[in-house]
C-alpha cells in the first residue's frame, strides 16, 4: 500500500474518470450560451442598467478567480496535480478546502455566472442549471468515489466535516 506525502494510506493510483475536463465543460456551456444569445436573444432588464450588471458581474468574477486560485495554490503546496486526468497524490483538507470541498469548481461557477451577468446573457445564466448537474454527477460524484477508494477513512472523515459546496 502506497503512502502520500502527508503519511496517509493510498489505495490506488488511477484517476477519477470524469466525463470531461471541467474547464472545458464550463467553456462549452459559456460558448453555447453566448451563441444562443446571438441566435435567440432574450434580454433581461435591470434597474440601473449596464453599470449594475458590470459591477455585479465583475465582483462575481473577482471572487471566483480568488477562490479558484486559493484552491489551486493549496493543491500546489501539497504537491498534488489539479488536472482531473492525473492521479491525486495527497488529500488536501486545509485552507479554503477546510470550508468547501470544491473551491475550484465553486470559483469556476462564480466566474461563469459573473460573465453571464456582465454580458447580459440570459442563456448563459439559464445553462447554469444543466452545467451544475453535469459537474455534480459527471465530475464531482466520480471524483468523490475515486477519493474514497484512494484515501478511505481519511476522505470519509473529511466529507463529514466539510460541505461539498458551501
């Protein structure tokens, strides 16, 4: 049985087998939404107009980038890869991972939503729900099953302490 850098037992060296790289899923949904806006415009009005939407969208983007960057930094410090197509080397449970198990995906959702708001893109926002379902079941569920196999009780204890999203 292999040991990770933190001394935790590791049960396998495979990968999570997610349906696609998550950034590509977010990018695909974004491009699909922006394309749908061009083909079938469905504009939403907000009191205060562009300034409000740009401000709210910009804040969501900044918070999302900061959250994702903090998650990536935690992985880097633990010497474990971020890409889902590489084996996880360590279970990261501190820092931002101490209050959400998926800070990178949460950050990506905030950036995605911020772009949708700033771009006045109703379709990008509408596609948030199908994207969330795709990420939850096609990526997160597979990663969680993989981490349970790989880290056993250490991951199960982490799951009990820390919520999946917020």
